[in-house]
C-alpha cells in the first residue's frame, strides 16, 4: 500500500499557487508559516508540518489547500478517521479537485486491503473466498506492487511519516 500512500502527495499546491491574497503583518506571518510548513512537509517532518498548517488554519479556517495537506498528514500518521474527516470538509466546501477524490479513494482502498489482510491472518490464506482473493488481487494490481500485509504506514515525501 506504500505506492498508494506515495501517490497521495501528487498535485499538492503551494501557497503561491493557491491565490492567497491576505495582506498586512498578520497575513505575512500566515504566509511565512504556510511556506515553512510546506518545507517541513516536503522533508517528511510531518509532526512539525502539521503544527504549522494548524496555525494557518486557525487564521484561514476555510483554506482547502491546508485542509488537504492536513488530511494527507493524518493518513501518513496512521489516523484514517481524521484523514477522512478532513477530506470530507474539503469536499463539503464544493471542491471538485480530482486529487481530492483520488486521495479519498486511495484511503478507502488502503483500509479495505488492511481489513481483508487482517481477515486473511485470522482464517488463513487457504480459507479465503474467491471474492476476497479477487478484491485483494485487484487492489494489489492497482498499487503497482504486492502490498505487505497490515502495512498501514505510508511513505512520506522524504521518509516515514512520523
């Protein structure tokens, strides 16, 4: 599932590409924090990037780009419920960004594979129904590799998402 996790990062925007138009000292501070959080995110320092994005979100509560990044971070930090809630907030704002829909689907596929993998461990691989085998095989094909069983941690931009 690491391949799906890596693909979650594709197409993420930077402050310059979002049309951020704030002005004055407070806006400069927000933009500076946003850029810092982007650098931390790119290096894989997800804990500190999350703190920065949360500060930006306090000042810009409807900022979909920041919500999107926080959702990705939640995914990498193995918090699918938080990721799902944050992606839903972006969706509820009316966003039709294809990356949003892709990331939600990738999250669902990752969770489905993890559920089926746990089941396979419980009953043994030889006892899986043909339908379950088919679903697992389809997810494996889509990810471009055979995912390790119960590997819920995605690969962050430059390392593990910790």
